[in-house]
C-alpha cells in the first residue's frame, strides 16, 4: 500500500516538469484510501469528470507447483456510474 502512495507522491513531485496543459489535468486526480472501511483498496477519482477507478489485484498466471506463488499485477478498474442488476428472463 505504501508503494502506491510513493508512486503518487513521485508523480506529484514531477508535476513541475510537465507541460501546463497536462499539469492542469493532473490536478483533477485524487487517490482516496481507506484503512478502516470497505473497500480497502485505493480509489482513483477524477474530480473534473466524476469518473472513478478501484485498484484491484489481478492474477495473471496461477502457480503450477505447490509452494510457488501466483503471478499478479494491479490494475485500475473503472467503477460504473450506472447500476444494473442481472435478471433471468423466462423463455416464451
């Protein structure tokens, strides 16, 4: 978890090296983290557009042998603005 914030802090420090237009876009983004409430993963918020993403751990390859660990990565997955509940339709 600390690594994620280190990357974000590094990006903020480099903001002075980024062209003005990109710097203004970077100001729109905010990483919100919660350690006491679900979800425990950080949420990336675009305060200019209202878009949001959840940082999730994705398994790339499962371990083949006992004692080995899975290969994984972290990805920002979009949080949908619209909610729908899947329903089963009866055939007619």
